[in-house]
């Protein structure tokens, strides 16, 4: 009998809210009715915490868990053998799915680059990695971290990307405490980049401050299109859990994949703008289990922004509407509205 992936997703989400003992009891209960389903659930729960977290936020299907826990053979950065590049020896970041290395281009124009290398064997992880590279190559815009090329070295898929000299949006705000006008100007630039992605038929689905870089020389760069999707794609299964809860639109948090479109990214932008202006998220989900957090996103209206600028408060409230039809239609519309406020 084939695995019921929707049921496995439901059980996995439920298990993430339980203690280790309660998880074991859940697996035992499931096993009394469906041994194969219980085996798959146990494989997912036995994966190390880093992999489990990455599975939930990178959009992997739960049935890939046992394979996701298997790492590709470790290869020192200097031995990856990516042609045309020399590793600097350091890393720029890492996560459950891979590592981003600091490197130099050996041929003109001799750029400093970032090379993202996949270290997980799951087929779905590889498929998303390849899709991320293909999407990145299409999105030529100054507000999007550019993809230079991609390939495979020693069995490890990699993506060579533009090295962005800057800091994440949250760090930028914390370190510099910029004036409201500066924050709005940066946000409008982010909207410009998102609008370009949408015009190319790409929905990001994981917009958040840590995926947004403010360039040292001015401008922004959206990065990490790891769970981005073609607007016309039906590849993601109904009920799949993708993204970061705090910034998820209600339809995304509820797993209603067929309802996700550009306006889902608009909601994420609304959360970012609310946080950018007020210093706090519209809905506090810290410490909450998944199920009640999702209910809160779907039903609770955030408190007013309270910026002191009524038009800005209204603009943010519209972006955070529960029904996507009530949000701004496009990121370009949102950018224009923010710039109009700044010009007053």
C-alpha cells in the first residue's frame, strides 16, 4: 500500500509539538494501524534536529526524511574541485541542507563569489536545489543576488552566486537604527525586486529579514530562492509545509498550496514592513506550537501598527489582510504606495 503523504505530513506536524516520549507513543499508536506509515514517521523523527528543522522550512516532503538524514560524502572545501574558482577557506553560512563557501573567480572579471553546496542526498532536496539555480539564473535584477552558474563537483551539486557585501535587514536595523524614511526607502527597493520576480512568474514564499541583504554601497539583494516556485507550477503537493511561520500568509500556513500566489508574498512583505517600522512582528508566535500558531495566523487580526502615520498603518493593515483578495495586488503597487508616503 502506498504511503499516504498527506497523513504523514499531518502526523509529522502533530509530532513536532510533542515531547520525545509523546512522539514515541504517537508512533506506536500509528503502528498498530499502519506499520509502514509508522516506520516512515519514525525515520523522520529520528533525523537529527538540524535536518528536521530544514525539512520543515525548506519544503521537503516528509517521505524524503530518511534520505535527507543521509549526508553526501564529506569533501573539504578545497577538494570540491569546482572548476574556475578557488575557495578562500571560510564559509559564509550553513544550514541543514548545505554550506555556502567564500571563493574567488580565477578568470576575468575575477569576482569574489559565494558558492552554495548541497550536502544532503534526498532527491527532493536535489530537485529543489536545481530549481533554485534555474530560477536564479533567470532573475537578472540589481535587487536580487545573482546566480552565475551551477553544476556538480564530486557528487555535490553547487550554485555559484554573486557575493553580496552587506548585512541582513534585521542586522542593518539593529546596528544602525535608521530613520523611518530610510527604512521605507529600503523596503520599497525590496518590493521592486519582488515585483521583478513576480513579473518573471516566480513566487518567493520565504521572504524574511534574514533572506534580505542591505548592500554596503546602497541597494538591497534578495537571496535564497530555495523554496521559490513558478507561479504556474503544480509541483508542490497540497498540504506541504514550507516557509517560516512568522512571515507566512494564512493560505500558506494552512498548507493550501493551490491558493498561494504573488499576494502571499505581499503578506510576507507586510509582516516585514510592520516589523521594520515597529521593531516587533504583527503576531507574536515565539514559543507556540505549530498548530496554535497556524490558527493564530489564520484568525487573529494583528494590533494596529501605531506608527503615527495613519496612511502607513492602513497600508500595512491591507497587506496583512487574511483574505488575499483584500491585499495589494502587486509588489509594485506596494512600492509605489510606500514611496508616495515618503514623499509627503
